[in-house]
């Protein structure tokens, strides 16, 4: 049986049980076709969130964080093994070069020892920095191909690493294959003019059952929803709140923002300054079950982030029959449009354009209904973890055959 080693720091743990859930769903589905060993670097550095939650509860926040990480344990089911590797690093991205050396020195040998008895056929890396270097060394050590799964966007990478992004992007040269999840991801990478192996677009999946009935909308008071982490400015929650000033004056509606992060308190204060306290609700961190229940009760899904590589939450909203509004240039939105879904694309970073998009859609009941039906059809046809696993397995199998033949 083909044996795949995947490395991904983005993966659920007890402190963040839904963080990186899409990677968990991916490896679970892939393990139906082959043996998958998932190596999860578990970072023991306090996140900013525990300081932002409530300074008066700093000790209890810290205690919960460390307890959750310490109690996060390896697990396995059928052909899947998940192995957590604790590690430490200095604040990112400011000390990335130091962290790279530190990580390679301490982490590489630990993984290598763990894998010696596994005899893997391919190394599959879900993150460029710092794990692509570790993955590349492992691939060379075991004389097997390396695949890099690039599910972040190039513009954000350049912003985070303005002086080092070219060095980071050069990691792709060491790969034997690259997987991305939208045409925007692919074209952005190709535009970097670096020597690359073949780039293959493989769609992500989502795990909610697609509703088998017509979505019923609450047109008397439309419920708008945005599900996103609140850790990066590019998610543009401030733009969404700005748009709600205009929307709330012209449309009887409520907005729920689900998600948590270091910027949550800033957004809550901004909402209050706009007198949106009775219109906007911040639901905080949500379980997958809660996300599903919220989407069931909502009418329009909005994700104003830009740039955005894809966003699995788009697919979850479509499965629940919600019309989707996002921004031009957003990888997920542009891919949906390419596949025939009439997604609403507002101008990036424009509260006025976003408000106009919401108000125009809200005023067209038939369009909302047709978008709902089309979205369910699109997500059923293209976006399931079973389809993702089949395409990934076929790609890996073909790549290993070519590699071993050379």
C-alpha cells in the first residue's frame, strides 16, 4: 500500500479544536486510498489570543492553553496515524531565519528517527516555511518525491516576509510536484517567474451534508453571517463593519460574526463606535456543529477577506444553501465563478461596494433562491473530501511512478 507522510502545523489540537480542520478531513479521506502518517508540529509558544481574551484572567488563560497542548495526544484510525511533535520558536515572522535553523536542527532528526521504520513513498508538505526545508531534507534522505501543498496566497506571503519572500518561494524549486486549490493560486505562483515543477489544481472539500430541500429565507429580517478567524487584517472585518453602517439604515438585518483571534476586541470596539451593538453579534470561537447550526439559520454569507487563497467556509455556506458574497480576486470566489456559480464579487477593501452588493442581492428574492440552488449543485459536483482524496491519490501515484522510473 502506498505510504504518504504529510507534514502540517495547521491541524486541530485541544486548544484549537477546529483550527486546520480541513487538513484533518483531507488526511482522513486520503487514508481511504493509502496509508497516511501525519506529522503535526505543535508550537509551544503562547498565542496573542490568551493575552487579549481578558487580562484579569491571564493566569487561567495561560493554564488552559498549556494544559490543552500537553493533553493533545497522538491518535490513529484505520490507515491514518497522527503524530504531534512539540517545538518552540521565536515570534513570527520577525525571527523566521533563526527559527528555520532551530527547527531544522531539533526537529529534523526527531522526525527522521520516527520515519525510519515506516518506509514512506512520498513526503507531502502543507506549509512552505519552515517545514518545506525539513520536508525536502527528508525526501532526499529517503530518496522519495516531495509534494508541496500551497494553500496560502502569495500576496500575504509577500506582506509577511517583505525581505525574504523570494527565499521562501524558492522552496518550491525543491518540490517534485505542487498542489494548489484554485486557479488564482496557480496563476499567482506562475507569475513569480521561478523554475517550478508541474502545478496541479485539486479542489478542497467540505463535510456538511448538502441540504436536500429548498432554502427558506427570512426576508422580513435577513440574517447575514461571516465565519472567519479574527487574527489577520486581510480578513477585512473592519470593512464589513463599515458596510453595516449603510446596510443597517436601508435593510432590516442582523450580522453574526463567528470566529476568534487577537483583533476581536478591536472589532468589537469598532462596532460599538458605529452604534451597531444591537445589530452585530460576535459569536467567538465556534465548534463545527455550531457553525452548521448558524449557517442553517442564516440567509446570506459574506467573506470580505482579500487576498484569500480559497476558504473552505465558502463551500460550507453553499452546502447549506446560502448565497455567497466575497471580493474580486479572492481565490475561492473567482473559482466558484469559473465553475458557473453566480457569486457576488465586491471591490476589495471597499465598504461602499460591499454594502451595495448586499443591498442589491437582498432586494432580489429570486436571485437569492437561484443562487441557493446553484450553490448546492456546484458543491455537490466539485467539492467533497472524497473527490479531493481520489484526485490527490491519483496525482501522488502518478508522480511516484514517474519519480521511480527516472
